[in-house]
């Protein structure tokens, strides 16, 4: 190529003309997200449409995970309900999600420690708290009915969200009340994880950890993503907790 022509070609490419021409010729397919929350949202879209892609569960994946260890890209705190398996509804395979499941997607010392392990030692960059419609634990907490065995202990964790919704939305009843508590319980759990774990706060403040909260709708198969609690609305990554809430640790 003659120097002048070469310079012109380089100039054109530098100006982005080459890229623009390429785009005009072939329509670009929507790129598959590569950041953690985007991957979950994309996976859930596929699931809801019944277009699951085969997740990595093959022999090679198992070998790599065994020899190199796990590096999950998200921690999912969800209910044990058999209708809400995180790997399926987000279309993920082995080694991708670090799942903490307990009825009512509540936080206790043991699952807080599980989250801390995944944040500190596995460097998982996203915590998702996932509630779901028709959650039996939330319904029980709202109804206030007598329960046997260890159940009252578990339901007690949902009581603050029930009290909060009853005081802020006194007009809500039945289904609407349960729906709202399901959402507030997700926010309450996110807030709890943040306030109770110094490890989580450290990674969040370094911009290495994000939060997301959602409610999975059983019939539609879709996750409705929620607005985060005020103190974390500086998300995504790099965002600092805002204002007074920063000092609200206990
Ligand atoms: Zn549930």
C-alpha cells in the first residue's frame, strides 16, 4: 500500500467510518451481556420465553471447576420453594451461582456467613436477594397464625417487613398486603446484609460488590427487579452508600 493510501485508510478507520460501514451492511445482533446482573437478566429472559440455552454442566466444566476451583459471578439469596430454583430461572450452570436458600429468603447468622465466604474468599461481585410471589413463609408471617416446631423462629425474621408495610400502607389487605411484604422483605434482607456484615460493606465501598433485589413471578417465570433500599441506591459498582444511612450500622 502506498504511504498516502495507507494513511488515508488508517485515518478512515480511526474516524470510525470502517465500523459504521460494517454496521450498515450487517445488522448487529443484540450483544449478550457480560456483566453479572446483565447475565442474570438475560438468562431469566430466555427462561421466561422457554428458550433456555444448555448451561455449562458437561464433563469439561466439572473438570475445570474441580481443578481450578469455583468463581461464581453472583450470590443468590432465595427461598427454598421448589418453584424457584435459581440456576434454572437464570439459565446458569455449574460454578456460576453461589446459592443461599432458606424459606422466606431470610438472613440469619449462618447464611450471612455463607455470603461472607463467597464475597471474601470467592470474590463474588454481586449479591441478589430474590423473593417470589405466593411465598408461603410471607403469607404465614402476614396471617399471624400459630405455627408448630421451629417455624415461629423462622417467621420471626419476616415480622419486621410485615410491621413496616402495615405502618406505611395501612390500607393494604390480603393479596396486596402479601405482595408488598414480599417486596419489602427483599429490601429488608438486602439492608440487613449490608448493615450486619463488615466484609460486605468493605467490598461494596471498594466498588467490588453490587446488590440487586427482585421478586420472581411464578406464572410468568419473570423476575421483577426492585428499587434498592435508599442507602444502596448509589449502585451499581463504585457507588457509595448515601448520606446518613452510612452511619446506620449496628
Ligand atoms: Zn417462599
